[in-house]
C-alpha cells in the first residue's frame, strides 16, 4: 500500500470504529444515566435505540449522496453532525433531549459509515482491494467491543457525560484528519432518486422500529404490528419502483447475484448473533458472575483480538478456500459458540467464557470480511456508496433483530420461571422482581440475608432464559450456514 492509501485506511477505520462504538458504549452507562436524569426504562431504551433507528433508516440515501456529491465530503459532513449530536448531552440532560441528541448523532453516523468503505474500495486497485476491505471489516466487526471497553474504563473513573465528550472530541479530530484524504465519486452520477429514498427510509425505519418495540410492547401490540406490516409493504413498493426507475437509488437486480445476496444475508446473520450475544452475555457477566462494567467489557476482548487477526489475513483465506467455505464455516462456528454460551451457568469460570468468545471470534473473523468483499466487489464502481450502505444496513437490521429475538426469548423464559414464586413477594418488590434479574438482585440485596433465596431463584430463571435465547440464535445461524453451503458460489 502507498502512504496515501495507508492514511486513508487509518482515517476511514477510525471513523467507522467511532460511530459503531457509539452504538454499544452507552449500554454500560444506562444505570448511571437513569439515576442522574430520572429517565424511565422506556426512555433508557430509546436513548440507545434512537441512534440505531436513525442510522439504519438513512444508510441507503446517505450512500447514494456520497456517490453523487463526493464520498469524502459526505463523510466529513457526517462527522460534523455526529459531533454535534455527541456534544448536545453536555449541555442538556433531560431524557427527551438525550434521545433527540442520540438521533442526531445517528444521522451523522449514517453519512459516515458507507462513505468510509466506498472511499477505501475506490482508492485501492483490484489486486489490493481485499486487504483494505478486510481491515475495514475487522475494525467494523470489533467496534461494539471497543465501545464497551472504552465506556467501561471511563465509568470506572469519571461520569457518563465523559463518554459523550469523548465522541465529540474524536469527531473534531477526525474532521481535521479526513480533510487531508483523497475523495472519489461516481464518474457519471445519476440524479438522486427522491421517491426511492423516501420509500427505503420508511421501509427500513418502520421495520426496525417494529422489531425494537416488539420485546417491550409485545408482538401483537398495534404499534409493533403496524410498524412491521407498513415497513414490509413499503419495502415491496420500493422494490417495484426501483425495478422500473431509469436511475434507481438501489439496483435491486444486484440481489440476483449469488455472491452479493449471500454476502448481505451473511452479514445480517452475523450481527443478529453478535448483538443478541452482547445483550445476553453482558448481563450474565455482571449479574451472575459479578463482574464490573469494565471487567465485563474486558471479558469480551477475545472476540476483538481474533476478528482483527483473521480480517487482516482475509485475502489469503479467500484465495485458499473461496467464498462458500468461508461463509458456511464462519456461520457454523458462530452457531457452535452460541451453543457453548448456552451451557454457561453460575459456576462457570472465565476460561469457559473466553473459550466461547474465542470460537465466536473465529467464526466472525472468517466470514465478516469475505461477506463485505462479496458485496462491494460485485457492484459497479458508480454505485460503491450504495453498495457500502447495503453492507451497513444489513448489519443494523441484523443487530435490531438479534436484540429483539434474544430479549423476547429471555423475557418469556424468565417470566415462566419467576411467576410461580411471585405471589409470595409483597408489592412493589414483586413487580420489580418480575421485570428483570437486575431489579431482582436489587430487591434481594435490600432484603438482607432473607433475600439470598430470591436472588438464587432469579438467577436460575435468567440462566434458563439465556440458554434458550442462545440456542434460538444458534439455530438461526446453523440454518444460515447450511443455506450458505448450498447457495454461495465457490468464488466471489
């Protein structure tokens, strides 16, 4: 790689790591935010989900803007918006304002993510492109762990506001650094497809909203059902409109290419598993094994280390094994790791946790970079921004579905185990115990020695729910592995 390519890769990877870290970093800070701002459980959920919803809904239009107007300019604009959204909580701490600030930051992240990958793809010649894509994919795949680790360190010594301040400062540094990299755009940019942009924002945004609200409101709640159905209908209309458009926002015929379609499907499954695991395993580490937020983030580092090492070696792996083997083997390994995680209990050691994390890291490292490579290398040069947005949108949709699946299965199994003992618990403690393991642990601690039995029952109920959640995710991944083995082309 030339010096300019190394610098571009450094800036682009730092930018994508920042916006992905911002997705996961607040999870460890939610208890502190609740205490200091008075946020309700629903508001806490939206402080996290507002960012993800804005990001997922706007990715495809943002990618098209980069193709048309220049990818560096769109990345810099996104970093500015992301920085403003990150800085707002330093001046206003009302929960409603925090949700709005996170949504603003999500809009900025939507501009940043596809621009970083399309800049790398356009700057690297074909013979070196897989190396750049592999490094980018490794960083993107590890961004959530980086975010939780950084927030854990911050919360160990400072307050939650420092997390927002850190993102604001980093965005300023990246704007300055990003102004020095080369730019690219479509050689013959088409007109911007406004109708397609509106439809895809509605389709992705409403579907993700429904998936997010399902575990909280219930899957038959009118808002949940209405959002999911309307999102699917908008998606069908989007496909019909794009097939007839002379200048579509997304050429939906790209999905008829097996490599492109398998890459998109694989990324959806990987993030479905990854964020579902994070949702369950962080609670397990903190509430069952007694880890601090920092130590629970450190415990996840085997995933980060293995993913980065394998992503750097992605060009060699692709040459040796091809797309089909890597896709199916990677998804199968992730599925196996989920089965192992489902076997963890209150007596498990960190060695047991690290083994499961390492297996997951190998699976993610084996198939994340090849999936991204399959998407961007099977797309015309003039549509690199949109291809990058497809790569990112599948991640966000998969993450939302993974948390929804894990959360719903956990809640159902936990409630089934805890309901028989609930009548013996006086109100208002009964409602808290039925809510979650975290609330049950607080009630048990307040009850003194008499609460030990209650804490044990609640932990057993959580472990049963975690096991069922992990195994539900594992079943999805193993089915995906079989489908990839049957459908994926041997080579990208």
